[in-house]
C-alpha cells in the first residue's frame, strides 16, 4: 500500500477532560457499561454547538440537553495502568450538565449601549457557584474576592489641571524643572537639628594635650540619619557601631590626657618636698636647741631630700607607665577582635586607624618606660 493511498495524518490533540453530570437512570446505566469494559462508542454521542456552551447528549434511548459551566475549583485527574503507578492526565475545570428538559430561557435582556464585551470574561450564567465536594458548596461567593474598581470621579479635574499646566508651559518664555526626592528633602530638613545637638553620655577630660572630635555617624557614612519610622530597623547596627567608636575615641583621648596632668602633678610634688616634712616637731625643737645648724649641713640635707624626691617621682612615673601599657595592650587586643568580626568596610577602616594610633602610643610608652628604667639603675 503506497503512502498516497493512506489516510492523512492528523495532528494529535491534547487530552482535555470534563465532568459529566447526568440524571440518575442514565448515569447508573452508563456507569455499569464503563465497568463492564464493553465498547460504547456507538451507544454514546455528544454534539456541541458553535458556542461550546450548549449541546445534546444521546445515550441509548435517552436524549439529554447539555450545558457547559465553569467550576470555581480545579480537580486533578489521575490515571493508573497497574494500580501502583499514578499519572496525572488533566486539570478539570468544567462540567457538562445533562438534563431531560431544556432550561427555561430568561427574559430578554435590554441591550447594553456602546459596551464592548471582554473576550476573556465569562458570562455569569455559565459560572457554577459550587464545587464538587460538599465543603465547597457556594464556594464562589464565600471565597472569591470581588474585583476592586477605581473611582474615576476626580479624573476630569485632574485632566483640566494637566491641560492648564501644559498651556502655561507653552506660554512661558523659559521653563525650568527639578526632581526632588522626599528622602533627600527630609534629610536636609533634619540636618541642622542633628548638627546642633551635643553628644550625651561622654566624659570630658579635665585637661588634654591632644583633642579629638567625637565620632558621629555623619562622619562615617557622609550624611545625617533620617528620622522616619521606616529606616529605624536599617540604622540599628550603625548606632551600635557608632557607640563603639565613641568609646574608643574617649579611651584614646583619656590616654593622651593622662600623661600631661600626671607629670605636672609629679613636678609639683617634687617642688613641695621640704626637710621639715621628715622630722617630728619634738626632734625639730630639740635639734634647734642643742645642735647648731651650719650652712654645710643644711646643703647636705637639701641635696639628700632632692635625690629622694627625684627617685620617688621616677618610681611613681614608672608604675604609671606600666599601667598605661597594660591598658593599651588590652584595648589593642579588643580592637583586633572587633575588626575580625566586622563586615562594614567604612567602620573597618576607621577601627584600623584606631589600631594604628594605639600601636604608636604603645611604642612611645615602651621607649619612655625603658629610658626611665635605665635612669633608675
């Protein structure tokens, strides 16, 4: 048999399924026929109209009038061959309702004037309100949300205002425009208030040789923080890191100010030492009455007291330098740990600068400590 005499190959159609709802008697007979496995191709016929909504169903001697409706739910259809493996075949969303009598035609509706029907919109009479199972009864009304419609009452006024603005632009000699973001406007509005505020909760050193400005978030990120509620969560980490920076800046300013006051106090102590401080009043009176004090003995006493004051001054200064070195090393270790767990590159750079300053101070204090220690030997 040649290929020309063969029947033409028609394109394969995708499988489409629907639920067929029939009266009790034909439904029972059709169910038994399906279970028996006999071929019922010549016993059951379905003919649909062009609108695919109405049609006729013939089964044996029954003639049923059919109507296709859309279900509010989707039912999955599965198929099995060996009763072990299941295969999904279709999603069922339509139902064919078969009745022995034709539905009464509703009264003729008044024609809608100049209204174009949406091709994707289904007529309400073809929308089935219920699902397949009892819990889905009247589910379309209970579960479906109504479509919101925009009110167009202000449209004419808006259109009139737009036309007026366009007319004014045409009549104007030159037109300039500027786009202003609400965030930038709020930031510029809040900037003077934030700049005038003084930082609270920070210690002010009594006297310091090196003064450093208090660290602010504006110096780190280059702008003032917004006071809006929506940005509170995003700026929490910044506030925490800023508090850390302020703490470190305070420590640095304190260490730089320690040496100045202490040295001045030590020099004051050195000048305040007198010979009378080391002799009791009774001995003073007895020495004045019994032993005549010459100029040579008084010079020896003052020299000894000066050496004693100088040595006590050096020991006190040595202890102070040792304490400062230990504190600086502890702060350096804490700063290194902070840098290791930090992701923000700007804050990381700031903490690295602080670490460099700490290292310089440690080196300076160690040199001073060694020099003072060598003088004492």
